[in-house]
C-alpha cells in the first residue's frame, strides 16, 4: 500500500540519523541546518513475531514481511508558512504524507548546534505547530472566500459548506490543530479535500541521550506534560544508539549490543509498529510451502478488498475466503490440524478481516 509516514522536526533534531537507522538508508546526517533538502523515502520492514512463528511451523521456501514507507522531510524553521528557509518545500512534502512522526530534540550536546540556540522541545513543538496551523489557516481562508461566493444563492448545501469551513477557521485561529476539532461525518467530507496539515494523525519521538532512553529526562517530562491531552503516542528513542545498531552486521551482534544497553529490542522496531498503527493498518497472512507472507490492509477492510491487495483479479472474481485465526494455527501446529479440529472458517464478501488472520482466497475471473 502506498501510505507514508513523514518524519518532521526542526533542523538538527536527529531526523536523518533516525531515518538512516530505520531504513538503513544513506540520508545525509550533518551538523548544520537544511542538510536534508529533498525528501528521502525509505521502504521499512514491519517487524512481526507472528510471521517468524508461522515460518517456523510451515518451513516455507520464502518469508516475506510487509512494509511501510517513511519519508525524511527537510527541517522547518520559524516563518516556514511564509516561505522562510525551505518552508514552501517542507509544507508541500508534508502535505503528501498520510501521518506525521514529529521528532523533538531532548538531549544536551554543545557539539550539535540548535537552530534556536538552545534545547527546548516544548518551544520546538510550538514552533512547528504554529507554522503548520498558519499554513492551514491560509488554505482554509482561500477555500472560505470561494465558498462564500457559491453560497450567495442561499442554497442549503452551499451554506452548510461555508458554516463548516468557518468552524474550522475559528478552531485554527484559536491555535489548535485541525485533528482536535470534533466534526460530524458530513463535515469531515467538506474539510477532507483541503488536505490540512494539522489534520494528519501524529506521534512524537523524543530523541534522547543514551542515559535517558529508559526513563527519559527533564526535557521529556516537560514535553509529555505538554502533549498529555492530545491522545498522541510519545516514544523515547536515542537516534545515536539506533545508528550504532544499524551498523552491526549480524543479528547476534545486535542482540548482544541491545543486551549491553539493557534494551529488549531496537527502538526503531517500536517506532515502525507505531507508524503502522498510526496509519490504521493491520496485517493478514498467507501461509504455504512456497511462501509465508504478511500483507497490509486498512483496518475495516472486507475479504474481497484484502484479496485485491494480492491481485486485482482476486477481488474482481472473489468467491470466498478460508480463514484461520493465528492463535488456532499456532496452537494446533498446521493447516491440516486446524481443519481436523473444525477451526477453519469459510467467509463471504461481507467478512471484515481481523489482524493476524491467515487467509486463502478462492476466486473466478
């Protein structure tokens, strides 16, 4: 699926270092503003222990995990909504992603310059929030002006559109992001085409030093207090640690390094899974001797829609789906054992795919 998470933040907060660790990419990580000018796109493997467990049981020729795209976007500065720095480019890039990973610097290091002179993640967040809100206000104001002309006839739908857009503008002018405004379904349909930057779902990554990766520090505590009412996830990651892990060649070396650091898994694993959840995605599996594979669908997808992820012909000619629940497959040990136990379900077009389903599709084109 072509859904993307965009990594955003002020210059020099660790975005590119984190992106490199996520994707084993080679985005330029440098100690000066605007080291990233063009967005870097990485295809990230989504870690899933269930896939490993199924592979052990099936012993296939090939194992194929699912992926998500992540985009490293140029750093933003105050005035970006008016084109300062790389503002116009930054805002255009962020408009194209489906969810935002906002990285804030929560470590002190005199050797790494800060674009605003000192470390303050609360101030940094406020800077980016305000630039995005200002850009959204500009977008909404232009749409409102056009809609008011259309509403001069007094037509009921046109008036509803004006009232909804005005409601959003008032909300933005109170310095609140679009995502925090409660809208009715018909109002969402009116606002959605504007692709507002602050309407996108968001998670926060506090980039900390090695000593703060477990419990955080004064910077992360202040930041957590600031965002506590947003309902957004906050993750503590040391981009420096993640960069070191990414340099290690073998799984054994990585596990030993993690153990030395007192970590159960790389921080990027948690971040990738959080991105996956933020995009409202779930995983289903296909399992056979040739391949055990994870597939990505939107939460709430029907069986035919899930089949279409494999091939459009599967959706067009969908007949039925054979479904095994993951826990049943693992506890019984094989597909044949599941069938013998009467645990294989046969589902039609109305079936809503559940996370972890193991599926086989029957179709006719």
